[in-house]
């Protein structure tokens, strides 16, 4: 299956699919933190390259409820962010997953298909993550664990805090690759 992981600098989701035999690429305006197939640039330049699956993590700066106190006076930035999400959703790709924290997408666009938590996928922490799915099944929890701490929420301020907040955890990436990667069998059939 050809997989494009949009707005991913970490390579976590890309690497999960690659390790399972898929032709997976990440794309971000930044270089990838890990070696692998990565387009550096605007993902919109790569959307029409014949992908079977698009997993998009659009920047949440102007979308997430955690930034609501800064929304006033930033309506143009918010409209641009919403427009970007719609461009990703309308990409010519049969299967699409959009990921974002709880935020304005639920009211400005539509409710998410599913909300997942890291503790459902082997990570003892909380961070509600919304998924909007097109032609994809909901992710099934793979390993429910205790120790549910809001680690990312309590992260110390700093220049790289946003990176830690935006990383897809390994258990969630593995669930995407295992569960959605099975769809490759139907693509090949």
C-alpha cells in the first residue's frame, strides 16, 4: 500500500507502516528526525501522487482547544488552518485519517469519527486525540494500561515543547499500521 503521512517530522507513523512492508512516506516542512522516505515541503504538492492512504496530522496551533485563549485576534490564522484541513480531507485519496486534539474542528466542521487515548494503546498517559476517518475502520484498542497521567499537558515550557506534544506514540502508530495496513490486502485483491 502507498501511504502518505502528512505533517509528520518524527517518522513514527511512516516507520510503523514501512516496517510492515508498505511504501510509506512522511511529509513536513521540517526535515525528518529519523532516516526514511521523507518529502520536505508543503504536503499539498504531493497529494496527487497516487496514494492509497493519507494519514494527516495538521498543525493544531490555531485549532486545538488548548490554544483557545489566543484565538481572539487570530481569525485569519484560524481560517487558514481550517482551509488546510479541508484541503487534506478533499485530497484525491480513497482512505483518509485526520488527527487533531479536541478543538474547533468539531464545531466548525463536524464531530470526529472517534476519540482515542494513549492508554488504550500501551502508553500510561492521557491525551484525547480525535480522528476523522474516510473509508477507514475505527482503531481498536490494542493494550489498555493503567498509570494514566497527562504527561504532555504537564511538560515544561520550552522551544521544543510543541514537538513532544505533537508526536504520535509508538503504540498508536503500530495500531494504525496493523489495522489500517490490513486494507492493503483488499487494495491488492
